[in-house]
C-alpha cells in the first residue's frame, strides 16, 4: 500500500519526462544549488527569457 511519500508510477514517469531534456536538467541542477531568478538563469544559460520561462512552466506542470 503506497504511503503519502511514495510517488505513483505515472507521476514518476511525468517527472522523468520533464527532466529528460538537457536544458530542463540543467535548470534543475542550477536551482538545486541556489535560489536563482529568471534573469540569473538567462545569463547563466545564454537563452532567451521566453525559452527559460517555457522550460520552467513545463517543469512546474509536471511536478504538480
């Protein structure tokens, strides 16, 4: 019987899909080390604001 700390298989698959793209994996690694703003991420990754925001939106949507 799963407890509240156990992720369902479907949820786990969704999380892995979200992290499976290289930019999103880099975002997760950066954000695990420090609290960064979108502006910080734009500068670090050298990508546009809409692109970074899109990746963050996808990560947030999959984590829900």
